């Protein structure tokens, strides 16, 4: 090769069955790497775990950044004194998400059939199924909506 590296990045989409608008905006995520830093085939379970952990990490990092941004300035202190209350957190939730708990919930929800995973237009039905991630892999998480009384 000419020293050109191909960046492998998975594109993640989230949809709700029967809705036109996506649940979240599409986003990209680096694929899971093996211990030597290279990619390899993974089970669907490992892929879901990787995506959930990455999202929890991003969420927790954003929470941390918000905490640092909430330092009171002079104007906020004066307004708070007029209201009779100083509130640096402004009712924001500062609790971090637990990655292991989120992974457990995601895997259980898949096993319970609450969502489908479609990788490169192929539905994946088993957490133990081996999947290959390439430079143009598209992953869709499709949340199912059940009818009442069904």
C-alpha cells in the first residue's frame, strides 16, 4: 500500500417502526478493535456492547462538561439573590449512567424482541451471530412498537 490508511467507521441509525422521523440523528462510531489495535469479526453481542458503552461514555462526558459550565457568574448570583435561591446546577441531572447496566438492558431488550438489529440490510437474529464490520458498514437499530391488547 502507499501508506494510505482506510478509516473504518460504522454508521449507526435508529428508527421506530411506523415513524418517519428517526429516533436519533445518525452517528458514526469506531468499530471495536482487538488487543493489537486491528479490527476483527465480532459477535452481535460484542458489537451491541461496544456501541452502548461508547454512547454511555459520550453521555457521561457531556454531563461532566455541563457541570463545569454551570459555575455561577456575577449576574447569576445577583438574579439568584433576587429570587431567594442560588442554584448552580439549575436542576440538571448530574448522575452518571452505568455502562454495565446499560449493556445489560440493551442485551435483554434484544433477547425480548423489543428491537431489531439490521447490519448492511441483513437482519441479525442471534447475539452469538458473527458479524463483519467494513469501511461502509451501516447498522440500524429498529425499535418495535407493540399494539395494545396484543
